[in-house]
C-alpha cells in the first residue's frame, strides 16, 4: 500500500512542480515538461515491480512512436492562441487534432507489427 502512495506522491509532485515553475519561467518549465519524466517514472516503477526488460523495452518503443502524433497538439495550440482563440476552444481543437493523429497512427503501427 505504501508503495502506491509513494508512486502517487512522486508523480504528483513532478506535475505540480512543472506548473509552479511555469508561473516564473516558462522556458525552464517547458524543458522539464518536455523531458520524458512520466516515461522514466513508468520504467522505474516497472523495474521495481520486476516487469522484465522485454516489457520495459516494448513500452519504450511504443512511447517513441506514440509521441509523434501528440506533437501537432503543441503546434496547433500555440498557433490558435496567438491568433486570438480563447484557451478552451483552442485546447479542444488541438486535442481533437491530436486524437485524429493518434487514430491515423494506430493502424499504421499495427500494419508494421507494433501492438499499440
């Protein structure tokens, strides 16, 4: 039980830290947010739970390919906000675009033998 509490606290602290740093320095926050902290934590938690190298390697490869369809979200959100869109509609539009990219990417990955 304490193990899950530790996982929860460490993960939450990282997210809160990035949002608090962003209030002061968006460049540093962007650097921290762009680091694969979530992925690294997942790898560490899996290792601690004896998931095995093959499962960690599979997750790592899947994360690599599934990062690609998320990238348009950031570009589109920045574009829309800079062109006068309010936050929530811009975020909704960017998330919809990212979801569409994921829907296009998943069959492509399956075609090449990836389980995603």
